[in-house]
C-alpha cells in the first residue's frame, strides 16, 4: 500500500498521507515519498495548488515511535535531517499555495507540518497536540518557529511544555487555523478552497509566500525593498495584465498561472 496517495484534478494536487492504521504517523518511506511528491508538484506547471490531508480518522500523529526505537532504524538525527526538515522546507519554499486539510488528530510533527502550510483548515472534531514533552522531547518540524508566530509566545510555551490537547474550536480562537468546518461539510468546503487557489494568479501567490517567509527576520527597510522587488516581478506577469484587463472590462479574470 502506498504510504502517500497522489492525484491531480483541475490544477490541484491532492496528497493524502496513507497509513490510517497508524493515524498516518511518519516512517522513513512515507517521509521520503512525500518529499518526492512535493518536488513533482513544484516542477509541474499544471499544478497550481496543493491539498494535504490524511486517510482515515487522523491527519497525522507525528513520528512512528516504533521506527525511533528500532536499532536498525534511521535514528533521531537522520529522522530530523532527512525526513522532517526537508518536508517543512519544501512546504515553505514551494511557489504554490498549500492547504492543510486537518481531518482528525494532528499531533507532534503532524501538527507542525500542518502549521508549515499556507492555509490550515480543520474538521470541527479535529484536535491538535504538541505531544513531544510527554515523551521527553522538544517540538521539532519547525514548531518552535511557527507556533509562537501564530498564537504568541506565552500560549505556545504553555502548549509545548504541558502538552495539552487543543480542540479545533480552541485552535481557531487562538489563531492556529484559518477556518473550521463541520465534519459533514469539511471535505467539500476544504477542497473548494484549493480549487479556488488553483484558479488564481499562481506567481503572485508564490511572491506572497516569499514575502511572508522573509518577514520573520527582515527589518522594515529590508521588507519594503523585497516588496518592491517582488512587485516588479508580479507586474511583469501575464496574469497581472489579465487581471487589469478584466477589471477594466468588468468581467471575471481567467488566470493561467503565468
């Protein structure tokens, strides 16, 4: 059984983590397969948005601990340097929007991979937990970077140290998520977002991502300079011309991601 399911529909790459009997916890094959699929999404111009979700009842329960304690396994250092860090880097660097559709529990690295995506939505029954401290570890997969920026230092510190489970409603109130959908509407509503993104000016969305990535460490002067640089690139795209032409003609734009 493939650890990752992958198909493309109407410009959207649907990526499903597929170890439902393990709540989609990561092992090495699954992590390497996800990296390869994200590389394919980055290079395929027909793909203009990405939708990441999990099979079964969970989004992702983080690391499969059986692999960690396996004396023949990759070991913690390789798990971070070869599995999670490259996944998070790909999610942040790919010049296309990524929707994390959290269909169930998102724990440990699973939660932090979701937070590395551009838009995070969840089922109302989903939950999030920084489970690391409960087994004597600290958050990885970029969690110590992303979570304080989403919800603030104090809340992030408490959730990481205490390992509290956070409901979807609480996560929305804290600012972890964009939207929560009732379970029965979750699939259609979350996919609708991805299909919408796939019809938008893809290069501009990629430039937004670049600017947001840089804003975490830039000064205001550096950020203004970067906005200037990226805006010049955006203004040179065919989609910018189409957007202006459509606005002046009072018609709906037809963007091609160029």
